[in-house]
């Protein structure tokens, strides 16, 4: 009888567990569970998850009521659990394209710090990828940045001919707004001394000549690039998309954006979704200028189907400040070669009426609109267009977004607030291009005001922060580090008065980002009934020195209760 007693106790214990009325699939405990609910940090001792949703948040003792026979108890062992990060603006397919191309990023994300290294990296990629070169007929690199190159100049067609003179070579600037081609690629694109600059773009020329030097700006780059991408088959598109997801989940993102999406990209995501191959949510914003027929055929959706939805539309109003194509109201400190001291950059639409008509179209169809506007002149144009559309179609809860808004003036923030426009700042620029803004683009006074997040907060606004992958890696930790510290590569603090708290930085990629997407009822915080989208960090960003945030590691990414990435 004595021998049977322990067995009887065990059976009784198991029997009790079976009587749990609502057993959880998983219960997390034993670490800093930061809910992101409220104006100040709130922690929970435990979180219970069932069928992809949160069913309990609170004390561990109470969470144990959900501990059934099949419940998995996960001890965080002092690590930090947060809501999954939400990509406020990026290009997830292009992030995959970057991942499979030659990595031409400068330090710290790559080694392409001078033109000879770029040539070497391209030759190395060519040698390692003979099948891709043979099948598609191109040599591709991504991420060069003349702002960081030793020469302080971009490569030229002559430089890229050292990689190949018979196979077209194309390298894309880190901003995604410029590119360089070798002579073979220029020939295939039909660019010669007789070719005029396309509307909204520039073909840079050799000094004292009309002969292209290989550097292409904006539409002069996009036209041949999109043509080349159109040669990719279904398998290639899918592999690139999957590489993009892998790049995002590595940094804790459970929702990604496909900004300025093409119909081909949307079809790729839709196919992967229908096949059950998407591990995170993909929200696509097709280019309203070129994809209106696709939008009319497919519409926009409030809800995801197998993790994919068309969420709204994207409009681009100017270019890149680091590439000196953003449209400003005051001249660049140092204009590009061959440009006068009065150079302001240029708009994407030579006629403002064309931009206004596209915003009107978005409002007429009740599409949420995200507008790329880096320069303050582009911001002015967006404000004018939103005012016009609102007079025609009313305010409603549309949540238009000003993407980047890097040089937005304080008076423009006031007008954004009045019009209900939400800024999505690119605060990572303070690290990656802060010195370049100060010395080449804007000068110190304007540079110190880029991405004015603290001023927006003082004005009672909320905002998001983003990485704009593949312009930067989809690095959530680098977003936090950059916007909290605003320390440039050289160590200068680019506008100390615009630094924000770590908690507000976290809100910009969780709760506020969910609001931007109209998803605040299902994402962005750890709360019952919301999706069990989590990220586990090795340290709590709120409990380390601000300059140490950069060292934090993403250990695991969890989408709707399922682990999709582990370090």
C-alpha cells in the first residue's frame, strides 16, 4: 500500500490538470514581460497563449490556472518578452533581393568602403553565382554608398567594366534611388549621348560631354531596373520573397510591409500565402501611379488571408537626401557635380497637379495612402494634396502617412496634426548618414532637425520609426539605438534635442505602428484577445544604458504562438 501511495498522488495530480477548463498551449514566465500597454512601462509576470491568441496576462499564480496536460511552460530565464515588432515602412521583397545580391554595403553592415573593394565583391559574387548569371544574364550588387566610400564619389561605367564588359552589371545605391551600370547595361537600356533624361529622373553625364557616365537617378534607374526584374521567373521571385522574410524575422518583425509594391510582387506574396508559406503578416501598398488597374481588380482588404493583404497605396513624391535627389525648399549645402549652388533636388512629378490627382484618387477609393516625402518641398506638396482631397471627400479615419518626413519643418508638423497625417520617421539616418547630412546635404542647423520625433511628441503627435529595408538592414535594434541616441558614425550627436526615450522608441515599432496599420485591436501590445506575436530579447532595452542598446540580441521571434526564428 505504501508503494502505491506516490503513484496515487501522481495520478491525482494529472487528473486535476485534466480538469482545466481553458488550457493554454503555452505559458511564458520568468522574465521581463513588457506589455507596451499604457503611457509608462507595465510588466506582467506571465502570459498564456492559446490558438495563436493571448488568453491571459498577469500574475504567474493566476496563469497557472491555464496549465493543462498539453500546456508548454516556457521559462524566459530573465530574458525580455515584448510584442512582435511591426515594420512601419519597408520593402520586404527588395530586402530579399538585397540578400541574394552582392553585398556592397559599407561598414558596419558590409565591407564595401572603396571602389576597388566594390569591384572585388562583384567579381566574387559573379564567381560564386554562375547559374544565376547564366540564367538571368545580369551581375547585380546592392548597397554602395558614395557618402561612405573612400573616394567620396560613386563608381562609374568604366569601373564596372572591370567586372565584365560583355555581361550587364547593375549596382543599386543603398538609398534605392540611384544605380550605376556598366557600358553593356547602358547599351541594353538604350542610354546614349542622344538619350534625353526621362521625366522624374537624371542620366548623369561625363564631364564636358553628353555621354552617360553610368550613374542613374530615380526614374532613369527605375525604368531599366523594373524591366530587368520582369525577367525573373516565379521560382526566383518566391526565393527572393522568402529571403526577405528570413531577413525580417531575424530582427523580431512579425509584420512586414511591401511598400510601393508591383503587381508581380503582390502576386508572389498572394501565391505564397495561398500555399501556406508565409510565416509573418505581409501588408502590401501598391504604387498608385503604376498599379491602379491591379488595385481596381483586387481592391484593399482590412483582414489578412493566410498572412497577406493589400493594405493601401504608396506614392513617391521625391528622392533620396543622401543621394541628393530629395526635393528641398532651401539649397543643398554641397550640390551634386555639375549642379549650381541653387540646386534644390527635384520632385517626382514635374506637374503638381498630377500628384494631387493621385491623392484624390486614393481618397475617392478610400485607400489608405503612404507618401514618400524626404524633402520639405515634397512634404509641402503632400500637405497641399491632402488638403485638396479632404475638401472633396472628407476627413474620415483615413490615417494618411508621411513616409520619412526627414526634413519636415516644425510648421509642417503642425499642419500634419491638423490634417491627421501620421509621420513615419527614418531616424536611423542620424547614425548612417548624420555626418553626410551635416557636411554635404543640409548643413548643421537643418541636419540637427532631421526626423524631428521629440518635437512631434511635444506637439501631441504620435509617429512610427522605420528601417526602409533594403535601404538599411531590417534591424529593429538599430532603430532603437539610433532614435534614442542620434549618434552618427563619427560620434556626433545629430540634434540632441530630438532624442526620444527608449520606451517611446519601442512604441514607435509596436503600439503606434499597429495604429498606423489600423491593427491596434489585434497587435502592438501584450493584451488578452490580441495575437500572440512576440519577440524575445537577451536584455531589456529599458534597463541598459542607452549606448548599450546596440548590443541587444534578438533571441526568438514568435508569430501567433509559433516560433519562427531562433538565434
